[in-house]
C-alpha cells in the first residue's frame, strides 16, 4: 500500500484505492476520474468503474480538499491520466487543487455536465431512431443540464416544454435561449396546466425529487418515455404508476459518451494537431492548414504534412480569393506539381 499513515477517514478509503489500482493495472491506460455534483454529497464516494478500449477508469466523487490531496498523492505516477472535473458545482475547485498536486501523471480536464448532455443525446437518438422532428418533449428543471437539454433537442426540431419550480427564473432563461436558437426554430414554451400536448418524452434534470406529477398526468400515456437524469427524481408512487402503465423508464448512464471524455487522446485528434494544423514553406511558398488564418496571398492546403489538396489563396479575412493574380496562379501551379511528384514517389 502506498501510504504510511491513517487519516480521520480511516483505513477503508486506502483499501478502496488499492482495489481500484488492481483494476486499473488490468489495461494499457490507467485513469482516475474525479468529479463533484451540484447535489449535496458525501465527502468521498466511489462511482462505477468504466472501461473504454485501452482505458480502465476508476471514478471518485470528492468534495473535500484533504481527501482530494490524498487521492492524488496515492495515484500520482502510478496512473497515466487524471480526468478532473473543471466545473465549479461545489465550493471545492478540483482543477485548481489538482493542478497544484499532480506531479507525474497527466491532468486532463473534463466537463461532466457536457458529458451528461452527450450521453443523453445519444440515448434519445437511439430510442427515437434518430428522428426527433416534432417530438413533444417535457424538460423538468431549468438548471445547467436542463437548459442545455432544451437547446440540444430544440435544435433537433423537437417541441420543447419546460416545467420548473421557479417560474420567474425559468421565464428569463427561456427568453434568453429562444433568442439564441436558430432563426426558424420553434420557440421553447413554459409548461402550464392548460397545455394539452401529449408528451413523447419526459426528461427530468433536477437536483431534488419531482413532486408535481399530478400536473402532467393528462399529458402522458403508455407510450411516453421517461429519462431520469438527476437520479432519483421520480418519487416511489409515481414510479409504480409508470411501471404499472408499462412506460419505458430509463436512468441516464453517462458511460454512453465515454469516448467524448477521452477525445483529447484519440489518435484522430492528436494527428490533427501534429500533422494537419500548421504552417511551413514549400517551393518558396508559405502554406497553412487546419484553420489557421494567414495574411493575404498565403496558400491554404488540406494538411500541413504531405498535403494532397490546395484549397486556394488566402484573402486575409479567413476565406479564399475568388480571383487570383497571375503570380498567385504560378505559385499554385508549382505547388501542385510538387505535391503530384511527392504523391507519385510515395506510391
């Protein structure tokens, strides 16, 4: 065991660290994910393990600085990556504290709320065969995740209704969201008892129990699907009614979007920064690729290493020139020849 002393949390926590380390050592990449939640939570808890390809990930919920330091000290140098939640959902700043204490392993920031949205999006698309146009969706809540949920499915052309405890706050939020939605999107509506729409989907994303199920009874039927994002949002009585009614009820499992969390280490992403994005000189001409905006006259190509396509001549404003000068055409011609020779040599 990698410790020489006991804390007030006792030996149990370190025994759990040992168990998780044994699990981590079973795969190529060893990772520890540490996050918080907006809900009132314990100082320390262990979350379900995750496996994605070559990654084994142990997950902890930590809301105490001393415990965070002990976890980092224990695993630092023994694992490849710390995935640290950068969102400030509690007074503890996980990223700030982790940055100070991680010396050997690599720190990768994650946004767990965004991971939740990506998981929810994938789940709903799967359940509705990737067709959400004109589906009637009730979102319960108006916080961070609920608001992002509204935007995501409104942009997928669903009809969004919102039910929240704080009507004044929610009205302000919906006004702002409706302002930024695409021009032809239908507006998100605040739900009230006079709305008779039958819901295809109810998504609860609140940090407490939903106690107003009577309000929506007339708007649901046996075909309405329910997704609990907030965990334990629906009370026991309402759950029994839904189960007896044979409704589909799902608790969101955020492992669905695990690839999103590890994307910074994906070969496609690392290759983009290493082999696609950049600038260099070829045949006395400066070339750029990967979104770099150069000065006017620079040649834009598809990738900086072994380019295969010339996009055009930069206009200096982020686009390409519609009309090229004779000098620019000559430079493009020479570069095309150089690319062609290189490609032939590689065959």
